[in-house]
């Protein structure tokens, strides 16, 4: 298997810059552009420092790339983009897209996206992806020329439309159910986490008031003064420490968000299977009914009700020549239909095979990533506790000197 | 009975004459000539006029100002009663609920262990209710108006908001009542008060209460220092300073009380969110195969967080806040004592002025003015001594309180750390 692109090329999204320009309807708009830097890895091992190529892209171009990939590789769980708008914010975080913290986190998210695609065995070989990274001008036109929009199935966008599929692959049904539940539970988790962060912020910040009042109190005391004053300082430190703690936690939240959006991608693959299966079954049904019609015309028996049959009864039977012609047309259609059905079947089976392979790959990746995320979350909590112990121990020492 | 009184057992060999006058080091310049003590009015003379004979020098009637000042030497030499010289131990415990037809109330067991001669037995155990403590405090205020009487926990609780019979409330109150009695026990003057003695020992306190009321009405001139309508000329600097200090002090304590309450409130709201947060991880764990263990782990950890946080908030509510409030009450009662002191001084100044206006050439100052002067001096002395003791105790109390607060927080974090 060919090496992934990620092994051959270093990819970073290193900067973000505010730009103003004119949009499609010639209105002035502000947007953020991101600098993508790439460097070939091989030449580095030769002792040479390879030159860095770079180009600027904005979020909408990333979106275009992803849409292209989703349509072109429907059997792949395509990595998601970081969120378009800041969601699950707690009060101190800004919901503003222009907020520097949001932009920074988005920069990291976009880099992560590119790295995910570049390390995917199938996706990394895509030419459009490669051009996205290396070709500044004319990329948009190139993408549109692939005509991928035509291939896009609008039905896939209708999330809740149900198709009565008779024989779906049970694994996909279960998987779709799983992805729905996963989305639901992670959303819930992120919402509550945001509230938890908000409350924790409040607790820490109120302690800052102790700093001020201890200082004021120490002014009227003689022996107690120094102890109170320095303890107050520690309370200030405590109150300030929450900012860094919660910033680190945002990283954890972002990791969860990635898998929230990944769940959507997973669902899309399942839906694609459902649709293919539906089309297959419809085609099979159509074929069956055509065969039946053919048989009826040939033998003259009407087994099924049809409007044509009724009208022919009402307005008189058709001539044998007419009947012959109809049978011929039907036979042709039946032949076509059978070929189509064959190819659809093959397509379906191929899809299931390749999709399931990628799903297994995804499952492993998900388990690995989330386990790491949970571990690092626990480490964060331990570190927060240790800081807490430190501060209060210091304060206690100050009190003991009162 | 002229001459120095018999040496008190706990005092050193120094005689009273060698004692520096308590007001000598204060800024006597500001006080004006009227209050500068002349050698004739030094303590020994006042004491010589009274009979203080009890084998160990304990005054019979502790409500007389002169007798209080006679104990100055004890105050000066024996400021801190350390464990070895302590001869009186009092504890409040064992709260019990009593249900009667008229009312329901709680009594506490008050246990006394002592080697003091004022007590007939070495040990006592009686039951008292809040009313009785309240009565004791009033009696002490009446009979020892020149001293700082420790505060009681708040008398009235808003029904419906606080459950008077809940374990937490009763325990908080018990601790405060225990502190109250211990503070009195530690006080060199108050601990010898006769009402205190009865409180600790009498089987039927109510009978004594009734008798006390009768006695009071029999007494001629009440020893109340409530004088009205005299304007104070100049407050001695040190008492002005104490007054200012107490104002700022109780203000700051009030702020700390509000901050602490706010923190507890925020912590409880945090707790509410945590309680929802933990189970979500569990739910997720139910969806997963390989990840279910770590997810359950996080869920359990958050659960432990909740428990630890609950304990922290409870501790702060039960141990930290009540002590703060106690000191605020303490400051208020102290300010009242300061006001009384002002009144006593004002009365003295007024009387002195009245005498001066009469323009009579008297070699001696009339006795009632003398008495006033005595009162002032003794009041000042008692108050000063009490203030010093109070400052010291306050420092210890707050040191302990704040260290306790720090400790509880440390414990919380250690608990959470452990489970993480």
C-alpha cells in the first residue's frame, strides 16, 4: 500500500489573517484567511532543508473540498471540519467568529482536518486534495469541473427522510442507530460541560474577592496583618488560575466536537448504503412488475390490475401487432433492467465491502483518539487539583503565621 | 483592714502598690487634669476602704467596681491561663429534644469539672436550654458591665427557612454554646461570677432565676451603668481607636461572610451541573464497547467529585460561617460596652464640672465624684485588659478558622485527585 501523503509531506496551517474583500453580490465582507504551508519530507532526510510552499485559503474553500470528497468517496467516513460557528459556548467564551481565540482554535481544527485527510489511505491520493494544498490559483474551477455537484444525491441531505428499505445490511442499520445516539450523547455532554465550566469559573472568581478584603482587613491589624495580606495574594492567584485551566479544557471539548461531527459523517455513509439498497430494491421491483406485464401480454391473462388493462377492456382489445410491439419494448426494457440490476447489485456489494473496511478503520481510530482524549482530560483534572492544593497550602501557611 | 490584702493564690509576690496604674501608660495628656489620677486616688486606697476578705481573695460582690479593679493584679500577671494552671473545665454536648404539650425544645448537657473552692463538688452535670444561656448572658452583662461578654449564637431563626431541629442546626448551635461557656471559663473575672456558678451547678435553675428577680428589686441603688444625657468631652485616644477598629473589623467580617456565602452558592450550582454531567458519560459508556471502561471511570470520578464538594460546602456552612457571625455579634456587643464606658466617663466629667462651678475651696473632692472617677478608671482598666485578651483570642480563633478553611479545601482537592 502506498504511503499516505502525510508521510511524504509536512502540512501545517500556520497562520490566520483577517481580510476584507468583495463577495459574490459585491458587498464588502470581512473573513479570515488561513495560511497552509507544505514541505516535502524526503528531502529533509537528505540533509537538505526543503523549501516551504504556502498558500492562503479561506473556510469556504475548505468546505468546498470536503463536499467534493464526501460526494466522490461516499463509502468513506470523511473527516469533519471544525465548527462553522462557535457552539456550546460558556459565558466567557465569545460566540463571535472573529474572536481571536475562536480563530486560533479553528486554525488548529483546520490543520487537524488536513492531517486526517492526508493520512487516510484512500483520500490522500486524491488529486483535488493535492491541488488544494499546492495550487493557489484556479483550484475552485478545477473542483467545479469535476462536476461533482451533479453526482451529489440531494436525498442524502434530507436527514430525516425515511426510505422503506426491505433488506438493508443489518450492520449498517445498527451503525446508523449508533451514530444517532453518539451525536445525541456528545451534544448533551458538550452542553453540560459548558455549563459546568461556567459554574466553575464563578466559584474561582469569587475567591478573588477574598484577596481584596483580606488586604483591607490586614490594614487594621497588627500581628495578623502580614499573614492576611499574603494569604490574600494567594486567593488572587487562585482566582486567576481558572483562566488557563478552562482554556486547556477547550481543547478537550474540541476533541469531542470532532467526533460529534464524525458521527454525522458516519451516518452519511450508512444513509448512502440505505439509498443504494433502496434504489436496488426499487429497480428489482420495477423489473419484476415489467416481467409480469410481459407475461400477461403474452398469455393474455390479467393477473394484476392495471389501468392499461382496464382501458383496453373498455375501449376494445389491442391488435396482435400492437401487443407484439409492446412485448418487444418490454423485453428490451427487461434486459436493460436485468443488466442494471446486476451492476447495481455489484455496486451495492462493493460499497458494503469498502465502506465496512473504512468503518473498521474509523472505529479503531475513534477508540484510540477518544481514549487518549479521556486520559488527557483526567490528567488535566489532576493538574487542576494539584494547583488547588498548592494554593490552599500556601494560604494555610500564611494563616499559620498570623 | 488597712494595708495590702492577702496575696491571691495565683498571683505573684508583688503587692498592689507596685502595680503600675493601668492608665499610666495611656495618653493621659489628652484626658485633661480632671482624669489624671492623683496619688491619693490610686487603687490601694479604694481597696482599703472595702472589705474583700475571702480566703483566696475572691471578691464577694463582683458587681462593685472597686472589687473588679482589685483583681487587676491577677489580670496583669496571669494573662494567659495555660493548661497547667487551669482549674475549671466546662463542656456542652449531648443535645436532646423534649416534646411537651406547650412547646418542643432542645436541651444540652453542661458538664463541669473543677478544683475551685467556689464549687462544692468537683463535678457537675446539668441540662440547660438556650433560654438559660440567654439568661446567663443577660445576668453577666448586668453584673459585669465593664467587661466584654462573649456572644451567643443568634436567638431567632426564621421558621420555614431553617429547621430548628435539624441535626446540622443543633450541632452548629451546640458548638457555639460550648464556645460561649469556654470563653467565660477562660476569663479571670467572669469565670468567678456567681450567676455563672449557679448556671453550672443548680439542679433547678428556674427557681434561682425567680429568686434573682426578687433580689434585684430589693437592691437599692442598682449597679447599672445606664446613665443618660451626659455628653462626652473627649474620648481617650485608645478607646476611640478601639471603636474605629471594631467598626472596620465588623465591616470586613460582614464582607467576608457575604463572599463565603456567595462561594457556597456558586459551589452548589456547580454541584447541580456536575450531577448531570457525570451520568452522561455513563450513558455514553453504554453505547460503546472498548471505550465503556474509561467512560464509566470518568463518570465515577465525577460522582466522587460531587460527594467531596458537598462535604466542603457543608463544612463551610457549619463551621466557617457561624464563627464569622459570632465575631460580628461580639463586635456589636463590644461597641455597646464602649458606649457605656463613654457614658460613665461623661457622667464623671459632668459631676466634676458641677463641683468646680460651685467654686468652693474644698480640700477633698466629694465622695460621689470620687465614686464616678473610680468607675471610670475601673471601667477603662477592665475594658483595656479585656480588649487585649480579646485581640489575642481573636487572632487565635481566626488563625484556626482560616487554617481550617484552607484545610477543608485541600482535603477536597486531595479527594478529587485520588479518584482521578
